[in-house]
C-alpha cells in the first residue's frame, strides 16, 4: 500500500485558494467587458507597472528588440523553432481529409479546417518564457491559422526582447506587451485596440488558467495549462541527486507548482528528500522552489511497479519523468498524463525548451480527458454529406419512420417531401 513520506496542501486548502482565484478573475473579466481598453490599462498598470498608450508593438519596436539579444540567442531560438515546427508538420501529416461512399449513392466525408484566429499567451512576468512563443505561435502557423496574435507581460519594466524576437520569428501577425488575466480578457472579449480571436492557447499561472476556463464557450481554448506540475517515477536504478534535480527543475516555475516523487524504494525516497534540501542551498531560484516543495511537494513510496502505475494514473500529472529499469512499461500502460519523459537520459526541461514536443500540457488531472497542445488543437474537423436522388429515397424511408418514432413531425416532413418528389412515395 502506498505511503506518503511527505504530503502537500490538503484538498480543502487547494479548494479555498481556487475559490479566491475564481472570484478575482471573474471581477477583472467583467470590468474588461464593461470598460475595454481603459480596464486593460488599469490592470496592466496595477499588476505589471505597465500602462503604455498602445499595447501593440510597432514594427520598429519589434525590430529594436533584435538588437537586445545576441546572435547566439537568435540561433538557439531558430534551432528550437525548427524542432517544434518539424514535429508539428509530422503531426499535421497524420490529419487527412476523408470521403467515402458508405451506402449506394451516399457520400460522406470530413474536412480539416484551421481556426481563423488564435490568441497565444506567453508567460513572462517572473521568467521570460521564450519557449512558450515557439510552442503556440509556430504550431498555430503550421496548422494554417490565418491570424495569430501573441501576448506576453513586460519583464523588468519593459517588453521582453527575447520573447518578442521569438514571437516574431515564429510568425506572429500581431504582438502585444500585455499579461495576465487582462491579456486573456482583451484577446477573447475584444477592445477598440485588440480585435477578438476565436481561440486562446498557452500556459500560465493559476489566474491565467482560470481566465481561460471562464472564457471557454465565448472562445475555444486549448486546455487548462498551469501551474506547472511534475511527477518523477523512479526506482533503485537512479539516485537521489538526479531525482532531486528533476523535481526542483520544475518546482522553480512558481510557488504553487506540485513536484512529486513516486518510487518503490524507501531508500531512494529518503536520499531524494535529503538531496532536495542540499540542492536548495545552492539553487539560484531556491526561494521559489522551496515554497513550492514545502507546500506542494510529495514523496510517495509504493510496494511495486504496478502500484506506482496505478498511483500515477490517479495523480495524472502534467509532466511524468520515468526513470525505472523498464520505462516502456509506463509508456505501454499509463493512460492519464500530459507528456512522458522516458529514461534518465531525457528530462522535462528538454521538452519545455527545445526537443520538439509541445510543452503546453494538461494540469489539475485534465490529462484524464485531454492531451496537450498540438497542431490538431488548431484544426476543426467538419463533416459533410452528398447523396443521389435514389439514395435519398432509400435513406428517407428509414428517416421518416425514425422521426415518427420520436414524434418529430417537422423532421419527418423533411424526409417525406423528398420521398414525394424523388419517388412519388408518401410514407404518411
């Protein structure tokens, strides 16, 4: 039976925190609906100390950002975007239109049609999350989205040059320096400055994720993504130093980021907890990682590999780092997760920054019903039908009787009028 050597916040404490976030977000979105750009400017000034006359960056302002990054920065961004674009193109190739004759004279099909406009959010208040520009903008463009706008908050009092360059290189059509709930509200609801979009994508903190949840329905969303979560599944084939590095590497995202060790080795569990404490004395982001570990970190010891699998599916973590003697066991059998990182050779950071898979992934157990952001999230699959007069008569007979069974007189007449016109039949 699984044993917790370390537990995080209780569900009641999490629910209380979530309720506060919901109320705050609802109030901000209502204000944006009522006051538009004035509200955006007020909240941006309040939360980010940034209230320019225009949030959209001009071509001259974008070009100026290139002079603030190094040639190596640009080459690294170019490399990362090439990997993400390559995998997105492979994914898109797997999506094909279909058309088949399913019954004599009946042609059914579907077309894959890109969303017309998308708003991509790039977090950047605490860290300039350059990689999030690749993940959303590049993937949307590969999907064929006509209008892609990108928002990111200011970093240290001004637009983040690295993020702006990445958004521009990725192909964003409009770039705004605007963050948080106000960015999500502006893109979804529309203002005089920002024309509304059809869909919102991208990761963010608890407030950004809640804004997406509340705006869903008015616009589409990719998924609820944030705050970052990580689950390390490990056995005696690895050591505490490696496990601790992989836990803290994600805990540093923010103070509400869960980091969980799941193991069948109590010795590894104890070694990892000791190693976490040691690494927190030298990690430059230790202040944030410490708060995340103390309040949301967990260490769970299971009896065997099967119990680890069962517990991992319950946790349904965003990132799952598997470092066991047989990592493919989890690939073959695990069903609830955002992304798997198999073996000690790889890690979540590779996926976050450069390897090519998308880092916008489901959190808060959403991996039970959705995968992460990919090119298919930007594409709608629309069905269509074509039919001959002879087939209309055959299908119409069944339809007429089935409509009568349900009591739908108007539906029945849609079938009957075609029976009368195409075959002189009245199924009355």
